[in-house]
C-alpha cells in the first residue's frame, strides 16, 4: 500500500488535502442507441477482438462529459451534449490502471443520424469499425465487464433514470 501525504493546513477550507493523490484513470464513454434499441459500439485498434462503447480516458483537468463528447466525436463523428450519467463503474487495477468509468446517456438517435454514426470511421481515429449491436448479442462481441456495464446502463435508461453530472456543484449541459 502506498503512503499518501496529507496537507493539514486546510488551504481550501477542507480539514485535510491530499498533496500526492493516487493515480486513477477516468474512462468516459457514451451509451447511444439507434431507433431499434441497438447499442453503438466501436472496435478499437488497441483491442481488435472486442467491441466497446465509444469513449476513452479524460485528459488532466478535462471534465468527464467533455472527454466523452470528444471521444464520441473522434470515433463516430457524432456531436452530442453529454451530461446525464447512467452508470459509474469502478475498475480495479489489473490489465489497465485503476479507475472509474463514467457512462453518459447519448440518447436514441433518429434513423438518419444513426446511419451516419455507423458509417466507416474517420481516418486515423484509432477505430477499425463502428456498428450497432442488439443488446442480446453483447456477450458474443465484448467481454463480460463491458456487457454488464451496458446492460446496467440500459436498465437505468429504461426506467427513465440517471443522474446529472455536476461540475463544481453546477449541472453540466442542459
């Protein structure tokens, strides 16, 4: 276990502030559906045998919703206002660094916009394929963790639920 230094001077009104916080990754992805309820998935170059939700890691000092929107644009060409969280998934250290995946609701796209999202990916986006996957087919095209993340997020959407992302106490987006 690594030791964490604590600043007890309370410079920002908190009784103790970490001066050397542990390194964690923020995965920022979007759940996007077509009119048939199929999930938009991408096949990244770094993992060519599996499909994943469009998205990626946030840069330092980049809000999770901004990172998710940036990745969605890069990987699919879609411009989306992402602000409603439908899942937050903690991932322990293993193949990738410890982190949290924020799953944002990207909405159910109308037919024409959905067709454009599944068009061949933009050159050099790091994506080999974009495709729509029926939820029942997820276990055959991705790993168990990704499948569970998508199914749980779909369950939240089906109930009309979700929580807004707050940025310094203020709602992001709409």
